[in-house]
């Protein structure tokens, strides 16, 4: 892994990101977590597996490639568990106020 403050991430670096999920833009109603497990390759590109866990409802599992320098990304939703059993589709991320991220799910 790259040292903090280094010019990375570098090819072969791995990172795990955990985010709180909220129902509202005001970040007042927490509904779960998202855990991203990412492997970087060249030019800040990477591949991430992600689990969106919605407390008491189930989970959505996804994956995809993206560049960590972009302002938004799309990932495939490949499976669901619990209430989301059999779901698939996509999730789009865009930046939001207060260093938050907005996730919009399109499920089939």
C-alpha cells in the first residue's frame, strides 16, 4: 500500500472504503453501510467489489471499473440478498453536499 501523502495509489495497491448510507440528503436517517474493496491498476484506475447493506432489509452486491479521479461513476449491481433477492441492475454515484455521495439504483 502507498504511504499517506505519497503520489499513489499505485498499480497493485488495495483499499477498503466504508461509507454510511442515508435515506435523505440531510444525512439524518442512516439506513446502512456500503463497503468497497478496490484494487488499483495504472493511472488511478481500479476495480471495486461493493456490498450495500441496508439494515434490516438485505444487501445489494455490485462491481465495476472506474477512474478514481472522476467526479462520478457507475457500477453493475450483480445480485441481491434478503428483500433484494434476485435483483440486478446498476448504481450511479454523483458527488453531493457536505462531502457526501449520492447513489441512485436502477434495479430490474
